[in-house]
C-alpha cells in the first residue's frame, strides 16, 4: 500500500506506517518523503518499507527484522543502532551511516560520508562507492566492505571489526594495519558482492586493528602517536 | 545548529534567486529560529553602470519609529555629503541607499557609522546586497521582499545563536567589511576565533560582533589584500580555521563551499545544467527545487568553487 507523505508531518508518516503494519500490510511505499528526518524508525516487524525519494537523518534507526529501501540518498545516521533487518540506499549516505549498528545489513550503493560504521557492534555495512573520513572509527565488531576507496584516517582506533577495501587506501587511522584477506574472507566477499550486484574497484585489501591501543603500553609508539 | 543555503544560476532567470533562497530558508527555519538573512549578487558588474553602489545600513537596535526616521535622515545627510544618493528606501531599522560615483569603502563606513554607535553598514557593493534581521524567513520576506530580489547567485542563513547576542548585527550573512561584494554564511563554531581576533585587532581591524562567524570575512579580506586569489584564500582558511564549519562564500564571479577536515557539519550539494544549489539539509533542496536531481554530501576538507553567471559575461 502507498502513503502519500508530502502533506503529512514526520510523526504522521511514521504513525501511518505503524498503522499499516498493524493492519497486516507487509509491503509499504512512502511517496515524496522529501528528505525529512527520523522516518521509519524502530520498525521491528518483518515488513518491507520503501521510500520513493531521499530521506533525511536517522532513517531506519533502531529497526529489527524490517527491510527498508531508500530510492534516493540518505542523510546522517541511516540505520543507526539497528538490531537487525536490512537497509538498502540507492544513492549515497551522509555521516555516521550505520552508527553503532548491532546486526543485519546496511547497503549503500553510492558513497558514504565521514565516520561510516562508527562504533559498529555487529552486522555488515557494504558501500559501493568510496567511504569518508574515519570510517570504522572505534568500531567493535561486524564487517565493513568498501568497494571503492578508503577515506582519510580509515579504521582509526578500531576493535574487532574487519574492513575490506576494493579500491585504494590513501590513509590509515591510528593503529590500523593492512593485512591479507583469507580464503574464507574472499569467498564471503565474492558472494556478498554478487548478492548485492556490486563489484570491488580492484583487489581486496583487509584492514584490522593492530591491537596496540587496546591496552596501555608505556613505551609503545602507537600510544605516543595516538595521544 | 544554524542552516545555510546557497544558489547559483548557470543559465539566467534572475528572478529565481530570491524565491529559491526563501524556500530553502523556510525549510531550514527549525535549525535556526533566531534570525534569517540573505546575500544576493544582482549581476551588476563593476564595469557596466560605472559607479552604481548599494549600501544597506542598520540604523540602530530597538529604535522607535520616530528614532529610526530621524537616524535615517542623519545617515542620508552623511551619505549625500560624500556622493550623490540616487534612491532611499527605509524598512524599519534598516535603510537602503543607491549611490552614484566612486566610493572609498572605509571612508564611507567610518562616516556613516559615526552617526551613532549602533549604526552599521550591513553591506556595501556594486552587486551585493545583504538583507538580514532577527526573526523568521517569512518575516524577512515581509520586511524586505526577498522573493522579489533578483540576481545571479545568493546565500542564505537561519541562525541559532550559540555564543553571542541575538540582534541584526550578529545575524548572517556577514559582509566582509571593507571588501566590496564579498559575503559568507557559516554553520558551526570556529574554535580559534579569539586567537585570530586578537591578531586582527592588533592590526587595527574593527569587529562588529562577538560572533565567531564574522572572522571569515575578515580573514578573506586580509588574504585577498595580501594577493591571494579567492581560491587560495579559501584553501588557506580551511587550513587555518580550527573547529567545526561548513561555510559558503561568494564574490561577484565565484561561489564556493568550504568544509572542515573532520566533516563535523552537514552540507548537501545538488547540481544540474541550470543551477548549483547547496544547503545544510536536503529538505531545503527538495522544498525549493523539487525532485528530478541527485544530491551528494561533499567529503570532509572539501573546498569547491563554481564560476557564477557574472564571471561568464567577461
């Protein structure tokens, strides 16, 4: 079913989505979202909500089990803190894409801006284009896949999150190290990318934490540089 | 918070500027409920209509109707003693003077601002006009007929005051005092403002407000005065300013955006064959320009400049 959002407030749009779900609708299209903020937050039923146009900040935040498609760009914080579910952004994403996400997938066909996957706790963030400044900053778990180039200070101060980059890595953040993807990494990358019809720009590189900053070490160069 | 907006036409249709900026500012009002303002470049070149200037002057703060009228007469008197005044238009606490002849900007400012301590030349240029005040974008339009303003490009701002007073002088856009036809709008907080201010005050530069955003125009005037191109000055600003910022700045010929190195503040760009539009939030672009174009967020540290229609008519 369709919701015409142009004349509705954000609250009314979200209430209309919730009402549709309560009525048993599983395929919901929101027309003319006009890049407004906080749309489609906290959807925890296994429904599909499609936004026909760009959305603003925090679209799909706090969702679980739901599937969201954004036929446009997303602003800051798309999918932030989501427990599960899947989000697909056809365009690009602003800062903090998938911030603190815990599970499920977030796919951005275009490029992501600064701090993509910041403080990520699980799930998979896939970026078809490039990623921005400090992508993966302090990310704890989960996987970030960047088909294009890494941005400045990639993987700064990371924990166990793994980042795979298909393009160039012009700059690494504090304690980030480049390593070789394993066979199973490459299999995962190949199947994930083909499932989402995306391709790496070149050979896959893996970026992980050097683990020098996880515990304070007095003489450590990493600590001296980071501080 | 604050919201900034910019629009540059590539193909003409000068009537579009005021309407488009107003629609963008209305959509950004929730980011900045304190004040609203626009800076519009009319397209008049320094070469044609030699010696045509427009001064927009704040007559004072919180004046009664009678006081404002009296101040306007005093300001007019001072202006007329310097050069011919072709037209006078008063709106509340502001007056717009159209002037003929050659203007020494510093002398004009000093003379007019000598009328009273709270008189300020808000903008002075051959192409640029700044209209700003406390209140909403709608109120700005009611006061100054923004939707009727025409030009090649323009900037807009809605203000949420964070560290300084709410009044006309502290609102944006800021004209770069003493530098004809250059203005800026800023979202963020320039954290080395006080250090920069001390340096400039040591050189005798006057600051009109306690608003950190004002230092952008002062910095640009300094760098351009030292021989930098506009592009060089903007790159240098991106390097020298600390803190969070997205700012837009323009001259008659160039329209530019600058983002800090951490990507602290949002800024969305859309470009078609007809125009370039920039705003803090995409809602503003959609409200003013509809669908049918894509948007992007420039990366942190971006400095990007577009030639304006005025540049095209060289």
